[in-house]
C-alpha cells in the first residue's frame, strides 16, 4: 500500500486527485456532451472495473461466505408499496423557492450556510483568524460558494450562541421550524437578497407511470430493501423455514436530490448493496460472533455526540456488545464484518469510525443505527449504514396486504397462553347485513389483540359497540352482545408465531469507492505532479502492465506469449507498447493504480526472464515468466505479501524510474 | 448435460418447467403480495445466482478476452439525448383504446390475433383439422386467449389469401395502415365487440422529471448504447487513439410495454449487455477473424424470409463472409463469438439460428441486423441482436451538440484532396447584421460539403442565396457574392478524419436465461414428475450439494470440514441435512440444477472418503475428499469432462436413487 511515513508522500490535494480521476476516465459527469445533468455520473473503464471488483469481493465476503440469499428485484415500484413503507409521506427534504428567479434551495443547507457565513464574518470583525477548519459534512465546501462574500459584521454574543446551537441541531428541524428560523434570522436568497417562499416538502423519489393508461403510478426505488421484504415468505420458504437468515441485493437506487454536489458523494442514481438479516427479536445472538469478537473498532456513541463531543472509543466488538454500547451480537457481528470488508478493499482503518445515529436523525423505519463513516477531504462521510429496522417493514406490509409475514417456530414444549377471542353469532349476520355480511365478518375476525381488549371493556360496559368499517357504504355499524362475544380464552399452543426483526447493513458503493480513491492517493515527493493510486491488488482495475522496453519487433513474440498466459489465467492486464519512456509509462500506470509492471527487454528474448516492479515501493525483482506470474497471482488473489510472494525471485536494480 | 436420446427424457412440458421455476424461486412476479405488476419480475436466489454467473462469463468472454472498455452509465437520461437519438419520435408501438371499457390493445397484436382466429374458424368450417402448430412469436399463445371462441365461419378464398398476406407483413405496418386494416376487416374489441379508437403511437419509454423544478424532462434509458456513444471521445482517448476498439456496458434498461406477457420474454425492466464496436467504415476486417472462420453457424437470410420460407443455411463463418451472406469480417466475428458464448452457458446449438432482419422491421438506427434466435415453446425468440448501426448515432449527436465525434487517422502518405470551402468577407457582416453577425458567421462556417456544393451552384446561377437561420429573429437572410465566396479548393492533408461505424452485439440476458431454462429442462422417464435442470456446471447457481446420510452427530465434523474447504475454494455449495431420504434430497437438488452431489456416510468418518454423484447420468464415484473437490473444480471451472475429471476415482454402485 501507500507509504506511511509522512516524508514519503506529498500533502494530499483534492485538485490533483480529481485531475487524475478525470484524465484517466475513472468517472465523468454523465451527458457532458449535452452540458451534463448534475448528480449523474458515468464510470469509465477503470472506474467500472474497480466497481466490478468491489462488488465481486462484496459478494464473496458476504453472500457466499455467509450463505445469504441474493435476489435481484425491480427498480420500478408501484405507489402502494412505497406508500405503505412510509416513503411517499416521509422520504423528503425541505425546499424553498425564490419566486422571482425560480431558483430552488434546500432549506436546511441554506440556513446552515447563511448562519455559518455570518459566524465567520463575526470572527473576522472580532479579528479572530479563521482557518479552513475540517469540514464535517460532505456538501458544505461547495455549498459555501453560494454565500459569495463573507461580510465582516460583528454579532452580539447571545446571537453567536444561538446560531451555534441552531447549527448543532440542524439535522433535526421540521420544515415548519426551518421556515420559522428563516423568518427569525431574515434568511433570503444569498445572491440577490430576494425573499423566499416558506419551505415545502419535496419528495426525493423519481415518479413515473407504468403501463399505457398512465393510471398506475410508480417510483424508482429509493433503496433495494423493499423488494427483499416483499419476498420474505418466498425466501423463508427457500431457506427451508430455518431462522435466522439473510437476503442480499446489489443494484441501483435513486434519489432526486434537490441540488446534488460533491461529486460521487451525493448523486441521483447510485449503486447499493444491501443485506436484510432476519432475526428472532428475542434472540439476536450470532452463531459466528466468536470469530470477530476480538476485532477492535472505533466507535462514536450517540451520548457523546449529544454532549457536543466527537471523542471516539476504541474497543473490541466483544467488549462493545457486552458493555451494551452495541445493542446485540448480530449488530456487532455485522459492524466487524463491515470493517473487514472495507479494509480489505483499501479503506484506511485510521480513517474509519462507526457513528451511532442520534434519535432525531434516524430514518423513519429505524430503531437503532450505526454508520460506518470514512474520513475524506469533504469530512466524515456515511458510507455504510447498519440499521436495526425492527419489525417495522414486515408489519406495515402485512397489515396493508392482510397477508402474514411471520416465522412459525415449533415450540420445544407446548405453552399455555391466554388471549382474547371473538365469537360471532353467524346466523344473525346474514339477515341484518345481507350482501355486506362477509365484509363485516372479515373485519371482526381480523381485529388485533389490542383492539379486542378495548372492545371487550366497551361491550361489558355499554352492552354494544360501534365499529367504523370504511369498506361499507354506511361506514358505521353497531353490534350488541347478541351478535358478538369477546372473552379471554386459555389454550395450549405448539407453535410460536413472530414477525422477525431486520438488521440491515446497507452499502453506498459509489461513496466507498470515492473514499478509497482519497485514501489511496498520494504523490511521490520527488515528483509531486505524478499521482499514485495505491489500490490493493485485488480491487485494482488492471493488475499488470506489460512494458516492452522498445518497439523492436524482436520483443513482440514474448509479449504475445505473456499476454496469452495472463488471459488464460484471467488476470486483467494491459500492454503499453507506446514509444514513451519506461518511466513515463510507469507514471501513467501509477495513476491507474496498477500494482504490477512487467518489463520485457532483450535479455527476456534470450533467457525468458522478465522484471517485475511493485507500484508503491518501486522495488523490482527478476525471474522466469512463469514464476513472475505465479507471484502476481498469489499476491493479488491469495493475499500473500510482496516479500513472501517474490522471495524466490532475484532483486533487480535499475534506473528506469528516473528515465524521463 | 441433458441426455440426448429421445427415450432418455420425457416430453417437454412448459407447465412442469414453470412449476419447478416457481417452486424453487428462480423468479416470481414482482410485488405479488400487492397483486403484482405485469411485466415486472424478481429473481430469487437461484435465478439471481444464475444471472450473476452468466454476467461473469459474459464479462470474461467479451470484455476481458477482447480487451473491451467497459463503462457504467446512468439509466436516467435527459430528453434532449433521446430526442436526438430518435427514440422520442420513433420508439413506440401502436395502441387502440376501447373508449367504453378503457381497455387498451396493442394494434398489431390485435389485428394479428383476430385474423388468425378467423382463419382458424374458416379451417374448422372447411373441416380441416387444425393442429397446434409451432408458434413463431413469443406472445401469440397467450394473446390468443383474448379471442375467446373460435367461430367456425367459412371465408371466401380471396379473403383467406388477403388475411394471410396481411399476417406475413404484420411487423411492417404503420399506425395509419393498421387503422385502415381495422376498418376494412371490422376489427373491434374481441370480448365485447365494441368499437375501438384509431391506433395512436404510444412511446415505450418511462418518463420522469429530474430535479426539484420538474422542468428537466427525462426518461429511463431504453438501451445502454446511448451512454456509450456519448462517451466516445473519452473512450477513444482512453484507448490511446487506437482503432478499432469496443466499449461494453451491462445494466438495466426499460420499456413500458403496452401489455407484457410471456413471462421473462417480454418485460418492462430488463438486464442488457451491450457492445459497441467502433470500426473504420472502409475497413471492417477483424484481426482475430481467423480464429473463428471455421465455426459452422445456422443462417436464415432475409431473401429467404421475403420469399416466405424459413429454410436455413448451415455454413462456416468464413464461407458466409466470403460469399457476402454476412457483410463483413467484424460482423461475422461477432456472430461466431455470440455462438461460442451462448453454447458455453447452456444453449442447445440445434435450437439456435441467426436470422437477418428484413428491411421493414429494422430499428430506425440500423443499417443491417442479425438476431441470434433461440427456439423455445413460445417459438423462435430474439435473444441477441447484432446490428450495424453505421455512423447514425455518432453523427446525430455530433450534429446536435456541434462537437466532433470522429477519429483522426494519420495518413501513411499525405493526400491531395479537393473540397468546397466558403470564404466570408468579414468586415461587411458587422455593419449589416450587427449583434447577429456571429450567429450568421457560425452558421455559414458549419455548412457541410453537400450544402456547399448546392450553394455554390446557386450562387453562380443567381448571384445570391437565401439562407434560413432559425436562431435569428428575422429567420431568413440573403447574401450575395460580395459577402461570401464558395469555391473548390485543393489542398494536401496529412490526417484522415472519419466518423466510425458501430457494430453492436446486444444481449437480452433475461431472454437468454429463460431459453436456457427450457433447453436444460427434462424429466426422467422413470419419474416424470421430477424435473431436472441440466445446467452446465459453470452457470449452475450451486455447484455442490453436501448430503450427510443421516442426522447422526458423528457425521457433523466431516460436513464442517468439507464446507470449510469448499468455502475457501469459493465453490458455491449447499448442505442438505434435512431428514428427507437421499433420493428426495437429490430430486430437490435436480430441480435447482446442481451438477454435483457429495454424500457423506459412516465410511467417510472412518477413511475420509465420500461419494460424488453426477446429476444427469446419476453416475457415482468414490474417493478422498481432496480428490473429489479437485474433480469438481476441474470439471466446473476448467471445462474438463466428467470421465476425464474422475478417472482416478473409484466407480461406486448404490441404490439411493430409488430410495423413496
């Protein structure tokens, strides 16, 4: 990997990194030819290959290793499903329109940047030097540009305190509260000072119409999770009715961001990999917890954040679970597995922390949530969410569709349970309700325990109950105890029926990839303009660059032979037989993050030996083609170290690195 | 694979296949809990894994093997792009609405099924026995259900001839023509006989709005191709300006079908894998053509179809190209590579043909097109299109955006070329056109050779030319030869500039997968109710089933040991330690298409030997665990035959197959 001593690398420059990523077509704004569409990016060949490798490792690390049930469900999703899941009502941000210019602002971002600008102006007025402090949020840096000039205006001390308190709670305000803040602090369009309309909710889902009549409203899914929940019964069945088990899905999801910025970190179409681990709410132990309990993680608990601090705790997963910092073994197991995955693909473990959500920032479905955050030049970025969605989703879908989504567990010993039951005097229903009788009966039979308890009391007290049944034209009916009886019944049950809870590790692949780009990027002090992407070999887009020393025809046959072997071994490689100097060719390749270079020279023609160069150390060794390829294979796919993998090859000294 | 002698397998039954696919959750209608949405399907674990394997092989067979530049571009696509590509105007089907019921019909399908029903009725009336003839089109069988009763009504001989002629040309009618046919033949809603509205175009793209203002209209892409074309310059640059080269993309595309049927064969959201091979229009030779020239393919040329026949020609690709049947080497090369890919993943080569498109069915962008069609119980299904899109797409995008999408080739020798050039008397433009002068100048400088030739003649003849310039308020201007001169100029050029042509192999992954399901499915004559899916090991969702003979605890350690080895070797496997009989467990597994079974018995505990069973032959061999795993690995991933792979293992006789 990347050299670790400070002296070995020049200071990180986002500008340099972005220039490399663009020049080597890792990704680019989509539709650039047409002026681009913000929040949409295309991956070019190295980015696409990097992404495919990440997905391949993810699938092996999670799906294969843990025997998960992977599904591929549709992105088009009908209205009813997302209405039930809560996304139609709650999956939105607050936006404010400038009625004059038509410009639209995201309300929370606007309040934040205006108050921050004023605080900065206050500091300037007070003569306090404002440094470019590290950003905590991905979007701030770019967003700040909206507030063009910082005016040096001193604020009252109590105003400063108020602003700071507002900023600390910025993620927790409702639309109405944001509107009040805008009035109170006179927040307008920062560019023109024109007044804005009050915030209104903007749903972040892309809407479309399915079918030719246009009557079936649908959305592009905002997450892959719903498709997994809806298939719960089929998956449980496929798993031979065994619990716990996990499903998994890899696929694109969509969010119609109000004003996306920050490159790959906030986009409108993105690749997710999500796991839904279905577990008994009364037993969240994990069979393989022992395998990970000694792994040390960095935690940022909610209490610490609520006290205004970001002081982390480093401890083992075993400790975190036994102390109650992490709620249960299953959650702890996944945090450790997420850690192992991220570090395997190139995340710097010192720039990874697990931050617990505070109550006011939790998604509408979540009971608890830990984010794996990666530190980048944009601040700490949420890259993997690990939420306990409790029984929320299965319950709402089951209630809506009147279909059970439950686990039936045979009890080791029968249990005696008491519960309220309703009994209908069926022969009286037909004469009274005629064709509506089945609807009334169905409604009564589906009453929950909670409802039965309430109605039992009402029936005892008043002798009759009024029911509201929306399916009926009359709407409301009244029944007395000659129609229904409600009583506590005791019976022996052999099966326990429960709605499983869901632990959901959810990976934003694009954000992870961008963070790895930053964690991997460095410049050699002797050549700052040359970037190097020090990807672990397993995720590198190309594993080997073949570099014939010159264009001489004599070298062609051996290049072809090595190409054939690499292709057969399915090791991705490129040939660079351009006329450029060896040094230039390696520099170009450093930018693509290719871990190995194989140089073919005139010696190779004679004795079949070639030189193998390692990207980060620029160390070189020499040996027979088959031994060099064996070393590449072992280091790349079997996790062997460079020293171990090349111990039978000969050290080789050369000056090609300086050859420019 | 599947036994080939007719006696060895029972007759194919689609009903049985569908029952297996559903029971084993290969796929299922999406949102079934909510009643389903037609044309949307979810893949369950075995279907998803099968799909991932197909994609993995595709990527190795095409992208890696041929050094293609894979990209991942967005599905959301702005209106302008698809307007330019022609999809907004031409990517539609014709639909007719029944104003009374609101029901919507696809016009060509309706005409077809009504006329077919009448012809069938005529045959019945004439006493001709109508057999269930093999269907040529994927949708017909189910669509026919709309025409509920076939009335035995005799038709005039000339009417029969007319109907048959209409049916032969059904794919070529415009909406207006379909409307005329409906009037002429009195075609109404078959269920109610109510009149229908005339056909109108229904665009098959899903529409949505990008961003909060709702003003940026977008679509879900109907193909991945446009994203590749728009990145042409970046890809050409990434390829170090070398030609020819290919880009590739794997991803979902969308079609809002009017009334989707036929399961996975006609869906609204589907996975595509597309290649855009950019090639010099004057040189469509292919470097690796020699490697495939002796492969024999089955061709159905357009002339044969136009003569009303479906007689195929079997010949080598080399022959087909040299005789002109297939236009060029690149096209021929890809047809052969498509053949190799399809047969590798389980397509029956005797049920694969390459059908050339007739002129009237070609997509709006295509110059020539061959479909790889697979025979299924729904008829011959287009699964891979291989179109020559000529320079169509690059040209239209370049014209629209005024950005060059061309290749610049350094000429071996400078060439002297003559071309018309326009010269402006610039100092006269300012005074005459004032602020419009730059617009007028730009317009004139961008005139094409064809336009210059025409205007040169006009200018010579009339001394002045009228130009229509939409960007101007006045719209039209007139210029005489004091403003412009147009003349033939001769100059020496060192670079040839051209717009590459595109050869596009485009794979419908879902259709291929469904066809392989049919090609792989059989029932053993001794147990017809038991289905077997004889997938090649390389694509099978699970490679090995571990079957401990009983639940006895003694067998657990060896099951765990083998599991650990298989996991380390990344060979997907399942353990079936249910109490069911060995025979039942294997039967269940046959339905999942798992090629190998490994039985662990009490002998295994003693000497570490296990039994390996092959799915199709049900042959069994016995040996040490490591030798058995080695055999599985070689047969699955290295294409070794069963006989070769197991030659060092001992034949083993047992009666477990009958053990039910």
